[in-house]
């Protein structure tokens, strides 16, 4: 599997994991968990975008 594809998959995983943490933080009223979820979601988006850019340059 290409490096770019791996980055895209890992990025999507972090996005989903971040959204779950964010919602859990909202439900249990834990601002730290909510902030951690937002951060991980953003990290996932960046990693996914990096994978897409790498994919363009691999061609």
C-alpha cells in the first residue's frame, strides 16, 4: 500500500476518533475531552490532506 493511502486512512481514523471524543466530552460535560477530540479531529484532517498531496506527487 502506498504511503499516501496509509496517511489518508490514518487521517480518517483520527478524524472519526476525534469526533467521538468530542461528542463524548459534550455528553459528559468534560471540556478537556471535548478539546482533545477537536484537536485529534483537526490532526486527522491535516494527515488526510497530506496523504492526498503525496498521492498527487507519486504519479
